[in-house]
């Protein structure tokens, strides 16, 4: 069945005035864009650490079809703003990268004036509506690359994994619960204060070890030993 037949563009659609009006309305609706899958071609971040929200260039992936059934690729759309989870000065920064496959939504009016003003109330830049020129990149919908680092949250708990490093930075970091360390060494650059220490093996200090230390000048009796020397 041709695309025209599926959409009702056949002789039967002209049989009455009501059907002709319906055909006209449906043809107009076909020109309104809502949401389309796209591929990220380029990412244009803003300077800063972390960077401010930038833009992406995207390639719409659903081809257009003409009246003869021929498929035509849509042109790339440039300078598409992308979404980020942010509230005030708090954000989760996971921005798009090249080759991501995601969903882009078309705003119902021209948003160029709002973007140019930095988010101020603005009139529409033109009379266009539901147009690909007013796309906003929302989020990924297809795993275009293997996931190597992630934050996983489900009924079993939460997992934070990175093959590189994880940095926590704050004036105070509070750990409430048992802490288990399995691989690698623990290094402290400043003072460590604990109420007690329980070691399962020897403890090494700058001038010796706890298990192997000796005290000089010891004689039998009830006196105390001297200080640890090695």
C-alpha cells in the first residue's frame, strides 16, 4: 500500500465535501513537526567548568517521502539547544556527544528570540510553527555506544562506576554507614582522627611497626618502659 493510500489521499477522499475538508486538515497536520529521532553531528559547548549549556548540530533520521514514494534525506539542523537537568545553581552535567541517537522536540513557535535574549520574554522570531528550525535536543533513545561509566539506581541500591576516577569535593563530606574498601590503597594528605583503630595485621609508623617495636633500657620489675624507638 502506498503512503498516499494510507493517509487517505485517494479518489474516495473526494466523494463529499466533508471528506475533502478532512483531507485538507490532515494534509496541513502533516506539515507540523512534533518530535523526531536525530543523530548528533557536532557539539558546541560553552566555556567554563562545568561548561554552560551549549548547542548541537543534528541530522534528522526519518526521511521525507514525496508523492511518488521517493525518500529524501532531511538537511542537518544547526545550533540546536540541548536539555540538562538543572535547578538554579545545581545541575547534573551529562551532555550529548557526537554520534548519540536521541529525540529532538519541535517547539510550537519560533524560539530564536528567546535564545538570543538569553532566556528573556521575547516575541516569536517569525510566523513559523512546529518547525525543525526550533528543535530542542532532549535525550538519548538508542544506545549508540557501550556504556562504560554510569550511575545505576534500582531496587537493589545505587552504583556509581567510572573507569577513570571519581572526585568528591566539599567543605565537609559525611559518610553515614559502614565503609568497605577492597581494592587499592587509601591515602590521606591531612590528619586522620578516629576514636579507635582495629587492625587485622601489623601497623607501620615512621620509626617502626607496632608488632616489631622494641624499648631500650628495660629491666625486670614493675617500672614502665621507655618510648618506642624501632
